[in-house]
C-alpha cells in the first residue's frame, strides 16, 4: 500500500522527448516505474528507445495515451510557458494524477489550472515546482533519486525537494511508504493536509514526517488539521529559522511578514498540536527514529 502512487500506476510523460524528460524517464524506467507512453503532438506514432532495450510509444495527446494504455498518472516536464496548456490537457483527459515538475510557472497560470482541475474534480495535481513522489519498491513519478531509501512504514510530505531527499536518506534504515514533494510555490495542487489525510488512512504508514518552510500559513493549517484528525505520530521540520523578515527565500512562497509565517510561529503551532519539531533535518530524523523504535520497528 502507498498513497497516490503504487505498483499498478501506469505513467505517461508529457514532454518525454525533451532533454529533461528523456533523462528522468530513463531514471524512472530504471527504477521499475511502469512508463507506458510519452506525449508529444509532433512525434505521435513514433517510439523512443531507452537503455535496457525498453521502447516507449509517443502519443499525440494525453487522451490518446490514456485510451491506448490505460495510463492513470502523467508526469509533466513541459517548459514553464506551456505548462498551463499541458495541465489543462491532462485534466480534460481525466487523468487521476498529474505531477507537475516544471519550475518557474507563472503564479497566474498555476491559479488558473489549479482552479480548472478543482472544478473538474477528476485530477489530483502535485506541484508545480516539485520533485514528484515515490513509493519505494513500487513506483517513482518525478525526479526523486530512487536509490536513497527503500520501502518502509514512514510517510513523508515536504515543500522542499532537497530536504525530501535528505530526510529519505537519513531514515533509509526504516524506509518509506510514500514520499511526496508538494513544491514550494504560493499555489500548489496537493497540500500538506491532503497528504496527512491520505497517510492517516493508509494502513501501511505508521508515522509521518512533515517538512514545511517559512512563509504562508500552510503549516499552521496543517497543525490544526493534525490536532483534530491525525492519530499517527507526526514529526515536523520547518526550513528557514535563520531567514530575515521580508525576504523571499528560495521558493516563491517563502516570504515572511510580521510574526506570521516565521519558522518559530510554525514550530509553536505544530508543537501545540502534539507534533515533535526538530531544529535541523538531522534532529528531525532522530526524533522519527525514536518514534519508530517505540513502535517496535
């Protein structure tokens, strides 16, 4: 079991024939992800050879790819200027999961495709500007390195790509059910709360690591949700304890105004909800290690 992505996931790649798409499709195939097609209107009807003798057909549209292969996940490696059109195409085709890796997507475009997907109600979007998600041993949709961690019973949701990798590596002796990088833009498809809900309901996830960062109020909202709805132990980390006020740090969503959005305010909100919060990623991993040992792992 895992959340959003499992051994039955059939993945297509929008933008597969571009350089990033080719590189990461190769990596996903090497992991064992079932990549059933690529989408490029200009190359429809062709096939692409990947190392290891794997051939992947290219389709003219997401709808064509779904009809031919039964695909239920699309990973989107389309340049920022064309991302909105690619997402809307995927949503129109009714794909259940769309993973938008592209960074630098205009917030206006994201707002439009986010609301479009919400109104249609058939497609879960992850991202944009995210590393995707991985269910170790089952499937990998995105750019998360496949060899940093194995299967286990920890769930991970993170705004930061690199901290996703670090946390998975630090806790590799326990392993993960699913790791989800939700992205750090001001508007994102899948939130901390969406992942917390899914992990709470997943019988094969025993504990959850939640990585947030300064800016916005997503972590405060997640804390309120945890207090009311999450029974599994949660460990948190908030990136940006040393960030100066009023400066955007790295991610477009990471900007602090007054006391709201600071790492300290988020830490306090999470701790009030019973979440143990580490001051560093390594301390956070150590807190989770204690919890897993306490659960008999």
